[in-house]
C-alpha cells in the first residue's frame, strides 16, 4: 500500500461531502437510479457527484472553502443541480441519516469494483450500509498537527453526534435512537477511534504500514474511524455526522468544526488524558446516539457525568470567538437556538412521526424540506 505524504493545507479550510438519498417520486422508497443519474452528468459535474456503495444514493462533494458563506452558496448550487438530474430519472433527493422505511434486502450494490469487493468481503452488511452521512474535511498544515487534532476533537464526538442526529427511524420502526446510523457504522472492523498511542504522523505511518502488511487494510479508506487524517488532501476528516435534512444545517456543522479546529490549533489548550478519554469514548458515543442532546455523558475534564445539552451550549459559546466570519458566527447562533428550542433534526422528525402516524408522510415532508432548502 502506498501511503501519501501529508499534503500541506491552510489551517481551517473546509470541504464537505454529503451522501444523499434518491427517492422514487411516487412511492418515496429508495430508488436504485444512481448510475442512470450519474450518466447524465456534464463535464462540470464530475468533480462534485460520485457513486456510493448502493445504487440508491449519490455523494455531493464541495470545493475547498475558507468561508462558510461560499460553502453554503456552492452546496445550494450543487443541490439544485442534483435535483435536476434526479428529476430526469423520476427521483427526488432527500437528506437524513437513514431512510425511514426502506428494506435493506432490496438494495443493489454499485458496479464500481471497490464496492463489489466491499460487498464480497462484508456480505449482508454491505447492503445494510445504506446509511447517509456528512463528512467534513478541515485543512491542517502538517501530519503531526492532523494527528494531534484528531485526538483533540475526540472529546467532542458526543457533541457532534447530537448536533447532527437525523436518523430516528430504521426499517419502518422508531428506534428510540436520535442517530441510528451510527450503530450501522460500528458493525465494521476498523471503526471507532484513532488508537490513543498514535502520537504523531510517524506513528500513524507505522500503524498504516503494519495494517496493510497484515492484509487488514488495502488503503486508508478502509479505516472507518470517526475522525481520521486524509493525507492526500492535507485534512482531518470527521465522519460522525448524519446527513442533515436541510442544507443550512450542513453548513452550520461545518462552521462548528472550523471554529473548533481554529481554537485548538491557535491556543493549544491542555487536553484530557487520552487513556481517560478513550476509556469512556464508546459509552459517550452511545449515549449521544441514543438520547441526542438530552443525553448525559462522562466529562473526562471533570471526571463527572454532565448533561450533554449544557456542554453543547458551552461549546457554542466558547467557540464563537473563533468563528472565521460573520456567516460562521451566525451558523453557530442558529445551532444554539436549535438546542434551546429543541428543533434539532431528529427532534423534528420525531414530531412529524407523532403528528402523522405514517412514516411515508414523514418522508414526504423531509424530502420537501430538502427541495425547499435547495431552492432558496
């Protein structure tokens, strides 16, 4: 396995990937039309739309941005273009970390060789991996900084899960989880977190080489960690987020990550011990996925259980001075209001389900939310 040297990037630059559901226009079930849709791309679309593991999903890739304002503009343009391409296939794009009532047994694996190999290795798990996430890339100047930032951001994994949770329904059932998508990811080997004993880029190179020599991974793409370095891009990639129901939330989440990275690297605060952090990592991750913003988590900074909601509000207040622009500051404020008003994505979806008592009507409204956000 060839391991790229860590490409130098400007600290705080942003890139976003969004995995999007493709719905049948009439039934609102997932529609296996990704290959047909992608075949209609024009040359200018190629960097921004790509195939995913099953044929009922497509990924949007942004360009590199310094400001969340330009990121928001590009994402809106790409969402509009995706809507046009989907319409030509009798489909509708939609956000959300899971589809509320699709049956995983009906999913088709993409023809791309990497995904065919993925399905051969993981069997039924490959089709169950029809879940939809947002990945956020944050620029780093060097590999050592990237590894340090991966560990620094590990404390905030429960916070980021709760902020983005948008998958309370699976296979036609209310799961009692704010983010059921995160459970699906954990079924795969090499999921979880970067090992705590990896202290710098050299350590990471040694680990990657060892895993490759043993046949555990073929490339760094086989490391499904919640946060991982991406050396060819010169970024740290956060992979913990559900795809939001609205584009505005995708930009708000990017603003949080950017502010946190700028805070950490500019101030280099004292971090919790990695042994303590990772000893409760799985527990805190589960609590946030299960209960969302009303979870309690073990705060390794004080050694006590705390309401996650209080810590979320503290996070947004303390990160606000590091917002890279007024637009980013406004994004953080909107997230604060969503927490205070209990209008995070999973909460909205659960209210719609209680109101309609029909997950098809819920999906209809959530698809309308995505289309409306794309048009504005």
